[in-house]
C-alpha cells in the first residue's frame, strides 16, 4: 500500500485506508510538510522507519533558489533539476483591479518564451470563492477552462469549456505544468501558511514561473531574497 500526500490525511482517513491493507502488507507513507495547505498536525506512525529526501527534481533551479531564501534555515531543498533557466518573472499590482491586465502580460511573456496555451496553467493563490480571476470566463483572447462546481456520475469534477486551464493552488496540488502563472498572491505577513501556499504554487512549474503579486507581498518576498553570487573573472 502506498499513500501519497500523507500530510493531508487526518487520523480517520489514515485508519480507514490502513483497514484495506493485509496485515502482512508493505506500507509506504509519502508526505511533504511544506505542502500542508490545510494546517493538519503531523500524524504519528510509531515504529515506522523514516527517510527524508531533500532533492527537488521537478522545479527549475531559480524556483528552488527563491524558496530556499524564504524557508527557515533548517528546511533545506537541493536543486537537482537540469533546468537552470531565466529567473522568475515578478509582475506587481498596486490594486486588485490591475490583476487581469497583469495576467495578460504574464500570458504574453509565456507565449513569447514558446509556451502554448495547453502548456500553461493559471493558478490563483486564493480559494475559489475569494478569487477575482475565478469569476471570469474570458481573459483577453483566452477562454478560461475552470472547475464548474459540479461533478459527473463518477464523482469527477466538471470543467467549463475553454482554452486555458485556471485552477486554485488548492485544487492543482499534486499536478504540474511546463509554464505556471501564479496570480493573486497577497498577504500581510509571510507567515507559515502563506509560505506553504507559495511553495505549492511555485513548485507546480516545470520550466517557467510568473508571479503576479501585490506590492506589499512583493516587498516582503524581495527582502528575503539573497543576491546571487557574482562570477569572478578568470
């Protein structure tokens, strides 16, 4: 039995899942505390052998560098992706009314970098009910494809018809895309909850990441970033 995203499991879920395993079954429990968006306390697994892995294979090296600057010193991430591409794009808005235009600029940058609409995902930092973007059906030339709030007979979510996938950071956790536009990022303080949401959203990007962030949040992020070491001339 393999359990993934274990940090999202309350005790009742853990116990119910384990009931389906044969007493002699081998069990693997995978979790990432940095992706604990729901703030659930760690589950006890007494007697289990633990192994901690810090290598990040999926995210481009600039994304890992950004996150390492923001995380506590004891939370080490090793960047092992082969992609050490251009730095992350920051698009700063001063008022929420500017967000759609900033996202259009982010889409232009992704398109200019060679990413097609099917390669690109628009993520909202906010939940579905509090997102300005999630209320839109069209953004420039793009029709937005988003969760409709309904499900089919098999319990699968139904999406609206559109060209560009738009999701919340909560719903897109566990998935990835070549280019990610992570928008509506706003917080008063870069606390643990905000940091976890940033970590989840940023690590969805495989090749390119554009952050659409409020001025007050951008100031806090930039203050925590360490300058890149200067290359010494030979």
